[in-house]
């Protein structure tokens, strides 16, 4: 197996060396070059043709987000952003970065070890990722009307690598009359609230990080908190979420399967399930359980997925009823809701 060639870009000499030595410890990764700023990085890209680039956001001469925006149209190179805890990571994802990792406390050997392990995994995923630019289609605000096709309905979405932008591209065009939505996105703690707040500010929907006891009401979206699983319970005619800590399921907490399996049990044929871009197989079995209970199910296709892992597994086991490009997903969802028995 050919080693993954990585370019490390960071203005801190110490951190650059720690990062380079750490990821080089993996037998399948080779750090071919290191750069101190975007201009140095540009020259190293031309010289070494790396497969993946790790990139700091705060750098001299040009910040990482602007660099990614300028770089990717010319060199479609998978980028993993290495950043402090900040909402700017979502701007980096919007610019075209594949994923992000938060910088560790360099005084803590345990923090650094965990950071290196996570970064290695994300570099391996990024090496097989696609660089995409998806523009959502607008939907008329009156396409979903209050009535039997909306009341009692629920939408469940699961996503991983590339999912923050995929979820945003769906939600940003949905009308406020949409049935309640629950989302499990593989994301670290703290960032899940930032993600929810960003969606709340940039869509017509009421979006928040879920807490135990929250109800899934029409026009609202609940995002599973990072580091906690989220499941659904039916209470009378409404649906309420429970968030809880637990072991990783399919390598993740929150797990999409945990959510989808609870939706299959509590909502049955009144639900619609959507599985989006991501590595691995989390969510596939849960989506299959939903479909077996009569739910309608949609899966993102290979061409529009940053990583065609989870949607592929779900499709292959028969969990996905219809597979489609991300840009048509929102309209397909609304079409299903307009069918009284959909």
C-alpha cells in the first residue's frame, strides 16, 4: 500500500514538529514537507504533490480559510484543518476543507496523544475524500402545509465527514412549516452547539443543541450533543429526546444507529430517514430498521458525497429507498411530505 503523502502547514515551529513527528509514526503516512505559511505551502504543493494537507487557521500573511478558498479551485487537495476551539472551523468547512481537529493542550501528553490519533484517522479518511461545492436549490415556503401529511411526522438525519455542510445545504432551503427534525452529526463536544447556533442563524428553522426533555416540534431541529447519544421517545402525540453518555457505537458517540433505531420504534411509518456523507457504516442498520417499519428513506449518492461510506453501506443492505444527489435532497424530502400517505 502506497503511503499517504502529507503536507503540514503551521506557523509554529514547535507545533509543526510535534504534529509532523506524531503523524509520521503511522506506517501508512509520510510527511513529505512542512510549511510555515500559505505562500510557503503553495510552493511545497507544487514541489511535492501531497495527497492531503493539514492546515492551521491563524497564520501570518494569509489565514487558513482564505488560503483554502484560493487553493482548492486550482489544486483540489483534501484539507484537514487543525484549529483552536472556534466557530471558524465551520467557515473552513464551507470553504472546502474535508474535516477538522482541535489543537491539544501541548502540556498534556494524553491530550497530544489523543490529538495525534484523531488526526491520523482523519488524514486517512481525507485521502479518499472528494472536494465538492454544492449549491442548494431554493424551495417555495408554501410547499409544506399544515395538515395530516405534517402532523405526527418526523425527519431523522445522520451524517459524518463532510456532513456539516451537507446538513446545512438541506436545512437552509427548507420552509419553517417542515415537521420536526432530529440530527446526529459526528462532531466533538462544544462544536455541536456552535454548529446548531450557526444553523439557527442561517436557516428559517429553530435549531438548537438537544437536551433531555426537548420536544421535536414543527419547524424545529435538534442536534445531538457531541459526546452524547440521542434517542427519541413518544409522549402522547409528541416526540421528546433523551441525551445520555455511553460507550461508542460503531466507533461514534453520538451514534446515528442509536437515533435511527429509536425513530423506527417510536415513529414507525410516519418518519423519513436521511443518511448523508461519511466514513464507515454507522446509521445503516438503523435506517434499515426504519424502512422495515414503513418509514421512507433517502441516501446521498456517491458523486455528491465527500466520503461515500455510510450511504454506500446503507444502500447495499437495502436501507435506502431512493439514492440521490445532495442538491435534490431537500426537494425530494418536501415531495414525500406532500404525499398524504408518503
